[in-house]
C-alpha cells in the first residue's frame, strides 16, 4: 500500500494508481471489509475529485458502507415485507434509533432488539456486556428511561465434543458462562432488570454464537428526542466516556465471516463500563427534562462517524468536527482511529450555545465528562479538522447513505416427508425431553439477573409457588406508579424450524410471540425484530432471508401488529458453515389492568384443564423428533385467522376472571406444557388425550402445532368459559403426579419430585 504522510498522524492513500490487486490489498490491510466493486467505486469517486483520499476519509467511507451501518444487502427486502405495516391497536409515535409507541395519553414506550454476535464469539464477557450497554443507549437516545432488558442467546450444546471444534473456536460451555456473566454484570450494575429472553442450543451455532439484546423504556410524549438535527449552528457535544482504541473497526468486523484468526481482532470488541453508564443515564434524563437537547444519538456501531453522519444526513444539514477536541483514553491516537472508534458509554448531543453551561452543571453534578467537538452547518460536505488541518472533506451523502444491493437469491424447495418411528416408552421419553437442554430449567441463568430492580416487574420470568417456580411465557412490567396499565414482554425464535422452512418458521415465530403475550392476558401491540443469518452473498442464504421476511411480514400484516424497530445481522458464518436462519422477535403487549394478569402455574385442585387449538401430526423441527433422531420436514402450519380468533376469545375470558392459569404449547408439546404448569404450581394433574381425536399418542403428546394453549379454568365457571372460548376439556388439576392416558390406555404417571429433579438437572452438570 502506497501512503504519504500529509500531517503528523494523517496519510494520503494512493488509490488512483492502484491496480485491482492493490485495491484489495488496501481493503485488507486497512481492515475496511470492502469488496472489489466497492473499492473500484471509491477509486472512480476520488478520480472525479482529482485527488487521493486521506486515511481518515477512506476509513470513514468504509464505516458508512459496512453491512452493519448501511444495511446494503437487506434494505430492499425489508422495504418490501417489513416496513410500513399498518397497526390495528398501536399508535406509532416515531421510528428512529428505536421504535416509539403510544402507551397512554401522555406516555410512550420505546424498545428495540439488536445483535452483538461476532464480538461475543471473540470475547464473550465483554461482547455480551457491551451488547447490553449499546441497546440501553438506543433507548436512552430517544429520551426514555430504560426499565427492562431481554437476552435471547443461541449456543451449541454444552456437551459438544472438544475434538470436533474448529481451530480458534471456543467451547460452548466457555461461551455460555462468559456471555451470561457479561449480561449479568452489566445489567445488574446499571440497575435495569433483565425480565425475559431465551437460551437455545443447536449444533448450528458451534462456530458462530448469537447474542441478541433488547431494551424497553418509558418516556413522556413531550420529552421524546429525535436522533437527527435539522438546524445549522447547533453545538455538537460529546458526553460520557473517553474515546480509545477499543471497538475500532467493530462494524467492519461484524460485516465479515469469522475464521481461525478472528481471535486476533479483539480490538474490535468494545469495553463496557456500567458504573459510568448509570450516572450518564441521569445526565441525559435531567438534560432532557430541562428541554435543552435538540437532537441526540448514541455512539455505538460506527462510532463518531456513524453518529454525526446519520444525525446530520437525516436532518438535511452537515457538520464540521474538531477531532482534537475529543477526550481520549490514550495518547497517540490517529485521527481516523478517533473517528471510527466504538468506545462505549458515549452520547452526542446537539444543543444551542446558550444551554452549554446548564449541561455543564448537570455533568459536574454527576461527575460525567463533556466536550464540545463541533457544530452543524449548511451545505453538502462533511468537514473534519485535526489541530486546524482539514483531514476530511466529502459529500455527507456519499459517506453516510452507503450502497444498496439487490442480491440474487434461491429459495429451496421443501419436500414434505415424515418418518414414523416405533412408539416410545412414554415415561422415559417424557423425562428425557424434560431434561433436554432446550426444555430443561434455565433457572441457573435467570437467577443471576436481577429481574426485580426498579420494582416494576409484576409478572416475573419464573412463575409459581415460591421455591417451585417454572418458566412463564412473558413478563409484565408496571411502568407508571399511578396506573394499573402494564407492558408484557417476550422473545421468540425457532431455528430448528428455520433450517427446514424459513417461511413457515417465520409464521410460527409470530404465532408463538402472540401466544406468549396472550398467555399472560396482554394484547399483542408491536414487534422489534433481530434477523440473524449467514453470508448474504450466497444465494441460498439470501433466499432464507427473503423467505423469513416474507413470513414475518405476512403474519404481522394480517394481525395488524407493526415492526417498529429492528436489526439485521449477516455474515454469521465460519468454516463454511452458516447458522440456521434465526429470526428473533421481541414482542410487546399491553394489559389494561395488571390485576387481571395470568401466570402459567396451576392454582387449585379440582379445576378443569382445557386445550385450546388443534393438534396435528406435524413433527418437523420438534424437540421430540430431534431427541429420537427421526426425520420430518412437515413443520407446523399456521392459520392466522384461527390465531386471531382464539387470541380474542382468551383475552375476553381472562378479563372475566374465569381463567386461573394459561400456558402456550410450544417446545416439547402438550406434555411439556402440562409439566411446567404442574411444576410451577407444585400440584399434579390428570389428562385424557382422547378428545384430541384419532392419532398416535406420541403425536398428541409431543406435537408442536401452532396456536395452542393449556388453560386452567375456575371450577364452576366451565360453561361461561366454553361460551367464550372454543376449547376441549382434557383433564383436571389434582394430586402430586402428572398422569396421562389416551382413553383407557395409560401412558405415564410421574411424581412432581421426579419431574422437578430431571427438569432442574438439564444444565446443572455443565454450568456454574
């Protein structure tokens, strides 16, 4: 690479005379992650200017053109299927860095979910912690107080053989422990409860784990802040942490495939500091309360370059920035490093000069650093200065708008088939399922997170009798002290279905998200999506993405539930293996009165148990077929009209107080749903599967067909329930065992103590 020093620390990069091979050598050696086509485009652009770029300019462009910042492979698909879905119940106040949705007349809730996959694979503790820190800033960025976190996590099984690991790949147990510790330490120290999430195990994540993080906040409507500025002559003030070399090329790293040498890219992983984040939250909320913030954005992926570019470009202005005014962690940082660093705990505020002293007073009160680093201005060109020398002078649109592709794709044909295995020993297979990694207790993880800090968590992630709690379907937060209105939160994904049929898996994911919210008595209100896929330059992977988006869009459009925010994570590939298509939803519901909320645990002996929904012979992607090694591509079909009707019926019955417990039927089927309800209530049940019709008992027990719930109904109110909800009575709450028969044939009878021991043992030998 030919370079000439212009000023101390600033170099001119000769791309005008570079051959194609030399262009790619520049991309590789500078860590730009740009393709040949993109490097040629850069060369042509600077040829039109009649000059070579500075190193600051070429790094700035690469940052803006990264997959992470520009969504260059996904924009067209998202526009077609995901964006602009009209809402039946939710009033979208704003869509910016996070979705802002009306909660009541005076308040809005703000939420988003996004990925931190590659950093967590390289450095699980720090990568996961900064994923939490980054999503908190996205919510704070809108002027909202963060009040809840979620954490969907995806790993290979913890018993994965060491000898099968590829070079440079860490063992799932190490990754699991590190990620959970990072989420725990950051969330607990900053004082925001982690109330929902999921932990999913699949061999497809052995080379590339997924760490998704979501956050929800509450804000008065009159205090919502935009992530844009549309006025010249506003001061740009950096508040919070100092800038260092941690996180350099983070977005470029996220836009590349992991490999044997990815461990060497630890500098791309940011260093979080929750002890600084907590006072920073106070500074931002107090400044916002004073009304002095005219625009705000957090410094996450892309650092200063992304923040300044996106704030100004969306508002139709540009900026001049003085890089030597940026507070630094270490001496000797080059201007390009300052511009692209993704050091954590930093916010950029736009404000009028008259308000600078008021901000300074707030920062001094909370011992948080601030520095005026630039100002907005009219014009087209962004200008960066280093000790009085101009080191970047480029059209803002060229740097920030990025490129956009319509990538070719192939949609695989799914040939329906389903093996018919020998009927199992039902007691044995039931207990094996109960102790499997995906179904067994996640209490070891959940208990490490403080899910009650702030005192707003009404329905918790573990539900039931104290000391006997089981998994619930959704958490409920009471965001306002003077209102009984609540917010329900859940997360859902189905990678096992996704690798068979991405389209049907997406429909099922929406179906399950709705089921989870309805199970606690909440009306589904809005979604945020985090779409995790492999290499989009491969046609079959792009086909998986297209089909997933098509399914997510169709389901949400039919139900009138909008996607108000989201994230796409591509290049989740290593050693030639892509992850299973994993579309994660963070779903939010509204419950008008939290006193009518329902939990999953059985409540009282003698209460009847009803099955809502149809059970079908659909075993594709099921935990049962995975466990016994049987093959099926017959994945559950989703009837969206059925989902809508049954959801409305259940919500009506819950409002009338006739439902004592409710649990959606998903992983492990009816048998596991019933077991979890028994475990949480520390009470048994007797079930008869005969009302499900003529099919094999293992299908009745373990099918994961969509749009199904188990309900415990208050004894004496059966007729009222049946007049509202289309359902079949299949059992009664009683005793201290789960007893299941199919008409006159008894399938199993297992004591609560045995079930609980097997359920709690799932992860016990592998963690902590």
